[in-house]
C-alpha cells in the first residue's frame, strides 16, 4: 500500500517507520520537508514531501499533526488529494493550556469531537480514529505480558474501518470498533486518561485492553 503520513513529530515518524517495517511504501509530509532529512537517512526506503505531495502519493493517509492545526494541515494537503481515501486520524484536541493535576485540557467538548469537525469539513474523505490513545513509543507492535492491547477506533465508513483493522493487525493490536464518527467524543479523551500516570508518576508504559466475557 502507498501510505501518506502527514506530520513530522514523534507519532508521524513512528507510524511511518511502522508502515515501512510492514512492507508499505511511505511518503511522510511536512510544511518544511527538510526537517525530515534525518528520518530519511534513517529510513532510506521512505520518502519525504510537502503535505500536498504526501497526500497525493498516499492511497491511505495518516494524520499525525498538532490537534489545533489538523484542519490547516488537511487544507494544505488539499481536498482533492483526500477524496475517497481512508484518513487515519491519530490527533488529539489538546489545548495550549497546561494540564490540571495531570489531566490534559481539550479545546473540544463532549458534544463534538475533533474528528467529527474534520469529517464534516472534508466530507469526501473517510476518517477513522486510531492510534490516539497510546504513546508513540508503543504504537508499533508493542509487547505486553497481558497480551495484545486494544485500539479503539470509529468512523462512518465500514470499508475504511476494515482497512484500518487490517493495519492494526499488522501493528500488533486488537481492534474495538466503537461505531460512527460520534464515538470519537469518547475515544479522543482516552488520551487524557492515558497521560495521567505519565504526568503524575512519569509512567508512560501502559496501553488499554477491553476484556469481554
Ligand atoms: N506524542 C504522542 O505520543 C502522541 C500519542 C497519541 C496521539 N498523539 C497526537 O498525535 C498528533 C501528533 O503528535 P506529535 O507529538 O507527533 O506531534 P505534534 O508536536 O503534536 O505536531 C507536530 C506536527 O504538527 C504540525 N503543525 C503544527 N502547527 C501547524 C500549523 N499551524 N499548520 C500545519 N501543521 C502544523 C507540524 O507540521 P510541520 O511538520 O509542518 O512543522 C508537525 O508535523 C497530535 O495531535 C497528538 O495529540 C500524540
């Protein structure tokens, strides 16, 4: 698969590396692709470009930018370059204000998530929330004594979610599909919960698992 990864931070670089590891072709994108020169040296099979070049290249697009800049990054990627494609949304709507006793603040509310806003603005793309509820260092084939962790996903397009389920299989996760885009109102705040032990006790080594009878 040809995969576009929009972003130059830890999440983008980690996921891009994961896609390469699993045999996909990757173009990672930034407003200033030069800042990805080191990543390119470390990942010679990958390529770098602008958000638009990357989105145009990808059959699947991964959005891994600052939450408050997600709309702008997608506009730069270009609406035509996203049309009909699965967009894996790893972003969290974290506000600029600092956490309160380890609890992050969001710029969204419980009646509208960031992903719903993105899906509304880019109606031709098929957004799937994924990878937002775990730290970058654990996104690709994490090993836990308790078995495979659970990735909570949601989105309006069943085929896109199936495609993301296949990617999550490769990346060593079990998938819990929580339904339509509105479920991002619950999945995005999992990031708050995941970060609390990190901010309070510098513990960043956990992941969520859904247990069923
Ligand atoms: N860090 C984690 O462990 C983790 C885990 C799960 C989810 N997340 C979420 O994943 C996303 C990426 O996190 P991150 O820590 O890797 O990186 P980040 O520092 O949150 O974001 C960096 C990216 O945001 C882009 N950006 C910033 N301002 C922009 C603007 N005005 N217009 C367009 N693009 C802009 C940058 O683009 P340029 O390349 O052009 O500078 C860069 O690619 C975030 O939404 C975060 O909440 C993070």
